């Protein structure tokens, strides 16, 4: 039996970090080891390719190389995407290789399974978002499980925004269907299925994209590190137990559109990035009104169980008149805390010593209710994914409003929960302020003691 208080204690930022040196670029997920699929005439695959790169937050730089504009988690992105599509008369799972910009064949899927699970048509695709656990656990240890699910939720939320702007239907399968998809893909235990969506991909995309040489690189890093292997095994057991505890009929809930026109949304995606620096005391709170409305709409649309599990709060570090104005602007169900009395060092300590946080004027905190421990295990995954979906929308709205922001997963859980009187177990935070020109992210406040 899983005790949630022990899970959260082990996920504390100050004690969970693995001592393994992160490996960038040299290792790949098992799902990306299959043969490349080259069907340049298939309009559905070209459409899917464009949707995935937009949903993943990719922008193309000089030379055709793509970069991801999304919260970094140390640059160790755990998320991969597998598409189950009807290809040459068979339903086939294709993993998308973002680096080479091509699909790789993963497995054949029984048509009866597809029909029973998602009732997908031949002009649709099941987009499955997976998390390669070791890629994030190698730096963040047991806590990295949170980041995997948050990143998956942000990817799925952004993909939903892209599809919504193009008037494509998106439906989310329930947890029972997700478990069937997980089993049929045959992925290794270290790569989990986080969430999925059935997406319309019937309309052709314009043009082809450049594909890079097909190169498959070395072995998985977790096989080379006993310390990481222990963290990985613990996380795999946690994910399995949480899946068993989940209600089979729960599913993700769509969020409001950030843009109605595809060109507008692509512009927002191209400009989306985490602030590298903030300037204290210059935030125009009126620009945050669309974000507050989006939060209110999400809370209204969520079913009772989700609404009873997730807490969204706002912490304001400003004068009393500003705090009062924010209280008037946010939905009634969103708590507002005044942290204007905290010093710069105290604010930085809330977020694990990140000096950048001391220059923010407003913080959005999302987490789980502390008084619903009996439901915490069953709702933990769903809450993280749903918070990720909401985060994707809030990021795009912040870009449109020209409000600097950065998504934060690294914080002291216990200290941050005191801001709202220990009524919330924080899972994610977004810092808002006026962005400054800064070429490097000031991650950590160095201590001399």
C-alpha cells in the first residue's frame, strides 16, 4: 500500500536529487530504436508531423534544426510521442523522432484493440504521450516523476491548442483505455504512457519537411548507473500503483482556447519561452486578467472530483492595494495570499534558492488539497497532467499579454505550503513579472555558508 505522505517526503527537492551526472544527447529512448518510416506521399503523416512539432513547442532555426520552447526541467525533456495510425491497412504505432524529424515503426496494433479502446477512424490518430523516466530522474531523482507528468501535460495541452485553432476534434480516452494502449505498445518499464488523445488528421499539411540522417545511438544511461536504477525502480512501482488506484472512467478535461486563428497561435508558440530575468515592481496586473479568467473557466469545467482535488492559489508580492485588486480579479475559488512582507532571500528560499524568483511580483501555485489524503494516490497522476494542460494555456495567454513568466517545479514543498496555511500540497508554480533581457537563467542563489 502506498502512503502518499512518504511519497511526498521522498520527493522533497533537497533530498531527492540523484548524484548521477546528467547525460545530454548521447542516449535515446527505446521507442526511437525502430526503423524509419518513409512515406512522403502520406498527407496524414505530414499533418501529424506538423501538429506534433507545434504541440511539442518546436521552432525551426537556421539549418533546419528544431529547438523546443518550453519549461526546461534542466533541458532533460522526458517526453516522447507515439502515434497509432492506420498505415497500409494495419494500425501501426509510430514513434516520432524530433531530432531526425521522421517517424519510426514501433509495433503493429490489433485493430480490435483500437476499435474497443478509442473507436478511432482511419482518418484519425491516437497520439500517445510517453515519459522516458530515466532522462529526468538522472538529475532530479524521485521528484523527477512530477516533472515527467507535468511536461507530458504541457505537451498534450499545447497539442490540444493547435488542434483547436485548426478546428480539429480532440478527445481524451479514459484511464482504462490508456492502460490498454500502454500494454499494446510493449514499451519497457522505464518508459511509461502518461496520457493520450484521439486527433483528427484528415486534412493535408502543406509541403514536406527536411529529414535528417537515420542514426541510432548508444545504450540507455540507466543501465550504466546502479544509483539511478534504484530511483527508476522506485518510480516505476509508484506509477504502477497509482494506475491501479485510479478510477477507470476518469479522463482529462479540455481547456479553453488561447487563440482562435492558427496563424495567431503559431505566433504565440514561436514567442513562448521562459523568462531568463524579471524586473521587480513593474508588473501590469490588468494584463493578467485573461489568465485569471482562464483559470476560472477551467475550474468551472472540471468535474467535481477534480475540482475537489486541485487547489489553485495566487501569491502577490506587492503593496496592499495591489493585493486587494488581485482578490477582486481572480475567481472566488482561487485563494490569494499576501507575501509582500517576505524578503528577497526568503522568497528565493521558497523556491530552493532560485534567485530569479525574488524578482517576480506574482506567483500562481497549483497543487492538491492537503485534507484529501484518502484520494491523493488515485488522483495524483490526473492532477499533475491536468495542471500541465492548464499551464500550457496560461503560458500562451501570458505571451499574448506580454507578461514575463517562468514555470517552476523546484521548490520547498513544506515552506511553500505555508503561504496558503498548509491547505495545499504544491506541485507546480508559475512566476510572473516584467521580463528583462538576460542571456542566461539565474537558477540558483549561491550560498557562502
